[in-house]
C-alpha cells in the first residue's frame, strides 16, 4: 500500500510564493519519476514539472524560471517551489509518482492541494 500526502497550498497574492510538498510512504522497490500536475476549473490536468530518478527535470513552458522542483530522497518527498505566482497559476495541484514494485511500475497521484492566486 502506498500513500501520498500533499501539503502547502493556499491563497497568495500575485507575485508571491508558495512551496508544495508531497511525501510518499509505503512499500515499493523504487521511485522512477516524481512530479507535479495542475488542473484549473474547466480545464484538463496539465504537467507542471517532473523529475526523473537521475535528477533530470522537465518544466512546462509557462512555469519555467519561476517554479523549481526538488526532492529529498531520504524522506521520499518531492517539492515544488513556486515564485512570482500569477493568477493563471491557480488550480488544484497534484503530485505524481511512478513507483516500481515487484510486479512492475504503477502511477500514483496525491489528493490535490488548492492554490489560489489573487490579482
């Protein structure tokens, strides 16, 4: 059984910062990929940032140079530092992990955390 617990969302003014975190717990062999996605009202879920096991990162163009994904391997936790937030960054943010188990790989999603940016 694997569990992902997100924290760090909230209300911030445009130009402000927030830091999201997502801690994984449970039994798995390894973590392949971790990342963050977001979903605005009426829109599809979209990629924000991902990080591979080797540390390679990938960012959506809209957040590049403003958001930073990082991880703490010892804590099985992924972070998303969000700076210079814009109203269009608002939405529910979901963390994402791809774990490896004895039987293969499987994707897991966090419960989502709301980010609201006021103009």
